[in-house]
C-alpha cells in the first residue's frame, strides 16, 4: 500500500495501490515522493507500467526514502542499471535521485515537501472540471508548479507530469 511506512513493502501490487490511492489528499513527504516517482517513470509509458515499479524500486532504492535516495551515488546508479526488474532508463533513474536531492532542499526551505506543494493551493484542493471522456492532462496550476519545481532543481517534471502528480496527490480534484 502507498503509505508513509511502506518503505520495505516489496510484495505490494504497485498498480493496484497507486490506482486506489490516486486523488487522495496527500501530506506525507514519502508518499508524495512515491507519487512523483510514478510520474517520472510514466513519461512515454502508461501509468500501470510506471506504478508496477514501486515495489521493485523500494527494494533496490533504499525503500524510496527521500534521504536515502538522495545519497545514492554513481556505483549505486550503475548497480540499478544492471538489476533485473528495475526499469533500465538511466535518465529516469538519475531524475529520481536528483529530485530526491532537490526535495531535501525544499524540505530545508519550507519545512516539508508537502508544505511547499500545498502552499500553491492555499492548503485546499483546487476543483477542476473534468470532461466525461478522458482525464485532463494539463492545467494552469500544473504548468506553474512545474516551472517552480524546475527552478528548485527538479527534473522530469514538465507541465503534464506535474499536473498528473498534483491529481494523484489530491491537490487538484476533478468535479
């Protein structure tokens, strides 16, 4: 289950857990990081493929703990690239590590990654109209947050990834 204490849950069904969690207002930095990881991995792929990596990455990337992932170095990266079942996309794996480091800086500046994100919506989810036929993939809020995330050193967080991340984390609610 995607939760604040799922660090060692490598037997979880990442797809089922992500789908069940999607849209839940999220204030825990670990959960936010896992949701962001799915967004990073999802670039060019479906969300199911990306979410299926959560248990694998917990096992091979220090439980996806922000501080531990931020401390990964080049030998760790090389090990990940050789590890079976880990998605072998070097740009995405490097982005996860870089983004963990940038989140540490946000935590130092804002007290938590959650505080930083929720300040964009004045601590209240934004309600966005949802068309009947498909999930919207962009929003003005997503574009604004993506730009600021980049300013703070995060990568692989364009307007689409960031919008979907904000939906997953419950900062944007569809009506």
